[in-house]
C-alpha cells in the first residue's frame, strides 16, 4: 500500500513539475484574455446624437469640377471666426462647428464635390452651434479654406505626407484600469510610457507620422483601437501594456514579453516586429527576456492588418518590477526602447 501511495505521489510531482513552468509561461496570455474580455463585457454602449447618420450620396451633390474637394456652403455673414474644424483620429470623424443654429443644415445649405472618401454624415445642434460630423471611410489628414461663402476641404492620405505611418496604443483607460497593485493602476503606467514615447517622436526630425489611440484617461473600444491602425493604413501597430500573474498575487516572475499574431506569416510581419521590440526594450531597461507569445486570441492582435506587437513591459505582480514601472525615469527608459524598436523596424523595411 505504501509503495502504491509513493508511486502515485511521485507521478503527481512529475506532472506538476511539467505543468507549473508551462502555466507560468502562459500567465501573460491568461492576464490579457481576462483583462480584454472584461473590457468587452463592461464597455459602455456608444451614445449617438438624436439625428441619424445619412449616406453621403443623399447629401453631397457630385461635382467633377472640384477635383476631389468637398465644398460646404456656409450661412451668409459667417467668417473664419465662426467656423471651427477638428478631427477625431480614433473614430476618423471630422467635425465642422458653425456659429449658427440651423434646423437641418443638409436641407438648407448645399454640399457638393466628391463623396468617395466619406462613409456617412450627421448634423446636429450643440450649444447654439451647428455641427456637421463627417465620418470618413479611412483616416485622412485635411486642409480647408474659406472662400466666397463656402468651406473647401481637401482630404489627404497620411502616406502622401509621411514616409511611414505608425499607431501607438496605450492599453486600457478610464474605468478599465487593467492590473492594479498597491494602488498603482496599469492604465496609468501604460499611458505614462506612451506619453514619454510621444515626447521622443515629437522631438524626432524624421518623417514618421504617429497616431495615438489615447493620450489621456479615455478608453477607446478595442474595435476603435484596431481600426485606427487599419484605417490609417499603418506600417506598424504597437500596443503598450503591463503584466500580472494569473492569480494577481505577487510572485518572483518578472520580465518583458511581447505578443504577436501567429497568422501573420509575412517576412516583415508581426513575429519579427515583436522580436525587435523585445530585444530593444530589454536592452534599454535591462529587464528579463520573457520571450514571445502567440496571441491571435487577443482582439487587437488578430484584427490588425498592420504588423502588430503588444508589449508587456513588465510584471506588476513582481514587487521590484512594480517599483520600477511606477518610476518616471524607468518609464522614460522603456519608451526609449520602444522608440529604438520602431526606428530599427523602419530601417529593416517595414
């Protein structure tokens, strides 16, 4: 009987010896699946304005003479100070605010030109101003001018401006804090690293266009994050996160890991980009190389048309690493590693 018990105990120990390292190795994957699944479950329903969107062909009078421009008639007497134009890159929406309250702009004023870049239009009143919301079918930069009672707009593909276009995503945000340890929230560390990265790109004199899913405590949907990269035709898509153990308890597990899309089999694809990111972040920070992880079960990874790397900078469930991740100097160093990775990827031909 004792021999049987001993044999069974030995077998259990052998099985655990095999399973525990595998489980630890999968901890980042487990963390991301839980966090992102919870984000989907808890995401608020997007609120829309009372007036429904309309198809561009129902509003825009096609005109070949405008050479791709959009011409929007404005109320008589409105000058430059009465027109404000802005763009929400995350939703690919251009907002034109007119300092007048109009019941229905589309029926009272003409819009003509080309509608091939427009997905839909919407008009609503807001605080005594009229707002025309133009949802684009891709991400475009724009220019505009006021001339003879009309606003003339040109829409420009970012690739016609920049040599390379990249999208940077700071994971989580707002109510979705991600991992939280000792009162430190992952969403804040992710954003702090991305803002340090933005400072590096802002000071860089190369011709790279960089778009961010968030630069504040907002929480774009997972779809919006992936679609920003897709609709920008991004050459690279990098998402910045931080890790935790599967249980959320403090452990000795530490290091940087990068998730990639195994379905992207291009030579200059997701896996090679992930390796470049891993090499550069660990070189800059001195963190442990925790390896690469296949991650097509992660929404933004599998949905990205661009080569994508989701960087888990460090483990918040390691006490020493948590202290580093909360340190602005370490965040700056991590951002430098990501910045170096982007430049290396561009040099490689991405």
